[in-house]
């Protein structure tokens, strides 16, 4: 299959700080059951059985993607022991920007008091955080940045179709962030390999209808669930294996698989394909639902806060998203 591809090895960068933010409003399956009665939703158990989701967070009215992103970014900067003046690049991965233009990253930069360097958005949907992380590593590798704030943030509740129970139950809002800095090439705890892929022929499997170029208002999430499931498992398995091969490791050496939190069935199938046992898979989809670009950094933040991650742990991050996009990153965790 001919696909657009980018990959690099040994970017000489490491994660120095991690942060996350979830809106205060918690939406349970019970609440969704009531809201979706018109769509003949059976019971709250149907949601859990289908997706593994127990609850999700929704942004309050007036709470923007940039608000979530800035909150997560602030935590990550503090966790790295830095100040806003140390950050020279901000990359925000999001499919739900505040405005069509300018970038949400520009607003986040201002909200955090970062006055130097550059800021831009990345749009690769659920793979967006790993695409942004790859861009951060590239910027560091060529000397264009030394301290990069990488954020995945979404307010997907704004684009849900409440007449479509197959998609409305799956998504939530949130933000996760990491600070990436230059690392010595001999440093063990660093980002080892990044891979990204896109195949636009699968564009129509998952999309939001409407948009400025279409001359129609931004619409709602539309998804061919069976098609997405089939490609999600295949693409993530393929790129995860490619990434491990590039680093000369196998599933037995992975301390933590950190997958995009789409749904529990996809996560379980991926882990099985990679021969990684369930106890070594970070799962937050039950508590957060699918937060798209925010899901992987949120999972990292959640695990770090719970002290589940130890310095030197080998992490395999894998995602798939609309476009279709898919990506993976292998790194050794350096935070205590």
C-alpha cells in the first residue's frame, strides 16, 4: 500500500514533564441513557459492553479547547521544573480548535504567558498527539527548539450527534500535555523511535461533515464503525511492530503499551496481536472515553500521577485516527 510516511530514529529528545486536565462535569452512562432514549438506547450496560466506557467529562458552556490545553500545559511545565519563559515552541494537536483561524496554539501560548518562539496546531485527529510529538522531536533534532510544549486537547462534546447512539456514547473532552527537551544521545531515558502514517483513501471512514471550504457549518462526527475497527487494529499493529523492529525490541520487552483510548475492544485486540499482557496496558477509556488527540497524554498523566510509571520503563505509544492516520512512538520514561 502506498502511503505518506515519516519516521526517524534517535531524535535526542526526552519527556521532562507531564500534565493533564479534565473538565469538572462528569457524564455517566446513566445520564447518557436518559438523553438517548429517543434513539432507543437499551441500557447503560449496553454502553459499557460495547465500549468499556463508564463515564466521560464534558466541557462547560464557554469552556474552550484552549482552556483545557492551557490547564494541562501549565501542569506539564511545572512538572518539568520550568517556567513559561523556558518554552520556545508550542504544538497543539486538536480536531476541535477554538476558531477556524488563528491556531489554538497561539491562544494557548498567550494564556500561558509564553512570549518567545513559535506556536502552531497539528490536525491528525486521534493520532494528533503522536504526530505533534514527532514534530517536536524533529524541531529539537535540527536545533530549532530546545523546550517544546506538546499538547493534545479536545472538546468533542461540541460535535456529537445526539441522534446517533453509535457515536454519541464514545467521546469525551480533555487535554494532556508533555514538555519535550533536548537529551544527550547517550541518555538512556529518551524518545527512541517515532513513526507516522497517513492514507487519505480511507478519508470517509470517519469524518465531521461541513466546514469553511464546504461553505457549510461545521457538522457532527460521522463514522463507519466496522470499517474503522478493522483498519484501527490492523494499522496500529503494523506500525507498532515496525517501531519495535526499528529499535530491535519485541513485545516481551515493553513495560507499558499506551494505546489511543478508542474503546476497550480495540485496545484488547491490539494488545493480543502484539503479545502484550493486559496488566501491561494503560487503560483510561473507562474513565475518560475517547478524547481523541488528548487520550495518550491523558493516559500518561494518569499513570504518572498514580506512580505506575518508573524511570527506565519502556513505553510503546500507538494511535490511529481519521484521515486515516496512524502513528507510534517508543520511549524510555525518565520521570520519577
